[in-house]
């Protein structure tokens, strides 16, 4: 069988940590943030770790790709 290709859209949006967890950016911050409260925008900053349920699917899409 041929090699699995890395899903490029997933590669741009997610990153694998050293322990195999998946980091991602919080949604809802790119535009139209004026309607959100200051506290909400502040809490959406930075990155979060994805739930373990979804990790299996994403590591398969990334083909074990680490940065």
C-alpha cells in the first residue's frame, strides 16, 4: 500500500506535543469580537489541549507528524 498523506489543513491548525496530546487555537477570536465581553476574549487567548476522544482521529490525519 502507498504511504498515508498528511492532511495539510489539519497540519496548519493543530500541533502535537511531546506527550502526544494535540494543541489547538481557541475559536471565536479572529473577527466580530466586539460583541463579546472583555473577559470572554481574554479567556479565549492562547492554546488549549484537545479532548482525548478526538486525539485518535487527529493523529491519524497528521500521520504521527511532529514539528
